[in-house]
């Protein structure tokens, strides 16, 4: 038999959960914006055409640029002086690797204990 809970107990837990998530989102947004503001000048400073490596770096940094763009800063997310297809392939790979590293853990769930005993 489950213990009886006050009617507001579940609501308070959910409110606390969402408040923690909102604070975490705000802090990570500020952190990503700060990191991007420091890395962006170094990543886009070259005068030579960007190839696969810089395309990969620019693609990996692109999701971090969102907070800066939202607050009104005009930051670079793509280098116009590039080598064409090779740069674009690197850019796409960078975006995907960044997505896997940052968003992948959100979808990870530990296996239930009863499934681990069967294997």
C-alpha cells in the first residue's frame, strides 16, 4: 500500500523539478555564450580559405552561438572564404558530433536492474 501524500506534494515536486531545470538551462546558456565569445574570434580569424578542419570547428561551435544570436549579437557561424564541398562536409560533421555529445546524454537511460541480471 502506498503512503498517502498531501494533495500539493506532487505539484511541489514538479515545480521544484522544473525550477531546477530552468536554472540549469539559464546557467548553461550563459556558459555557452561566454565560451563562444572567447572561441569565435580565434576560429574565424584566418585569411586563408577554410577547409575540412575549420569547417568541423565552425560546425561544432555553431550550436553554441545561439545564446549570442538571441541576445542580439551578430556573430559568425559560417566562413564565406572556404574550400567549398570539403568545408561543408566538415561543417556538417561538426554539427552532428556536437549534437551527439551535448544532446545524446539527454536520451540515455540506465537499464533496469532486472534486465541486467538476465544477461
